[in-house]
C-alpha cells in the first residue's frame, strides 16, 4: 500500500494550496522557468547552474544567491529525500509547467531510486469554459484532482526524459516529431506545439505569442500597457507565462504599438506584421535560447507547420 509520498510541486502558490490539504509526505517546490533561456540536459550540473544564473540575472535581475536559495536548495533537498514509496508530480497544463515537469522527472530519474510516479494536473471542471490552474481551484476540487491522480508508466517517463533531452538539444525539428506521441500526459502535445510556434514566423519574424499580443491591441479597446499586460496574460493559451515574462514580450514588441489619445494603437509596423506584409526578423533578432536551441537560428512556417533551420 502506498502511503508515503514525495510531492514535487511547481511553485509556491500551488505549494501553499497543497499544504492546506494536509497530505502526508515530503514537499519539494520547483522554482524555475525553464521554458525560457538556455538549458543543458544534466539538471543541477555546474554547467546547467551557470547557464541559468547568467540568463536569469540578465533577463530578470535574479541574483545567484537568490537562485541558490530558491532552486538549487530544492534540488539538494530532493537528492536527500528518503523514506517515501511514491512520487506525486503537481504541475499545470501549460508550457511553463510542462517544461519544468520534464526537467524534474529527468533529474529524479538520474538521482533517485525507481518508485511509482503519479501526476496531478489541471482538468476542465464541469460547467467551466476554460482550464483553471490548480492553484486557483477550491480545495475540494484540488483534493478531487489528487484523489484521481494519473499513474505514469515506464513509457511515460521515458517519453518525458526524451522530450527534455530534445528540448535541451539544438534540434527543435526532432522535438516537433514528438507531438503525435501518445502518453498519459494529456497536454504534452499541445505544449510542444505551443513551444514550436514560439520560433519566429518565416514570413513576419514574430512568433505566435507575439502575434496574439498585436491582435489584442488591434481588436480590444486598451488604454494602458498595464491593461495590455492583463489581456496578454489572460489570453495566452498554453504558454503559462508569468507577469515578468509577459512584460519582456511587451517590451520586445514596443515598435509595433503606441499610445495615442489614451488608447493603444498599432503602428504601421504593427499593421504590416499582422497583414504579413513585412518581415521583422532582422529588427527582432537576439542571442537568446529556448533550452538548447538559439531562437533565431530557426523559423516556423505556419503554412506547412514545419520548423526550418537557417
């Protein structure tokens, strides 16, 4: 009988919710945003930590000390954990959480014994039009998710390890080939597809998420950058970006919109981008990475749904 759990939970907000459930076992809080910036397959290695610290300092002004205290300390706690007979993963349906989940599984399999794995993930509640994050569910619904957690088999874990390895490689073309793989990860295919569409569009140079932001400016009556941030967070689909991540997206797109007469409007560049009349690849190019792939070394062709290597 399974009664001693190791809970690996994506983020402090959800960890607080799970704590209120009064479940037995030890808790590890996974505090990272591995869907952005460079990664290597060996989670927790010196190379991995150095890459992440450098990126997070530059992008979000997160100090090395903060990173060590909030994330590396949890990896060390996970390594030291013992006296449990199964692992429960608590991760959301979005890309942000799924990339973290893949890394957590990979790290665990490299460092810990073989025990049963279970997944608690968001599901659409009866009568609701949209998926709600686990951290926003009433406790009774969260407990219901836990009581109906999904057992992951050996093949699921192998798929998770493979996709993490491919994410950390310089070949998103191979990663795209995994979209059609069947597994007990209900939202994994959607998350891979969302990730692939983050590469710059071959015709416009802006990606799917960036295009969605410009469409919000075009279609909604938005009176401030802060209001645009709220809309962008609400209508981002499977990405799961945080406030600070979305703020970076909006800053990157500043050439495409302007505030006139207390209303955000698209500039001519924004209109041209949405109409696919001009390619802004050279205006937006940078040296950042998604995992092991340099973002602007690849293009996404939305007509053929193919990833192209430059």
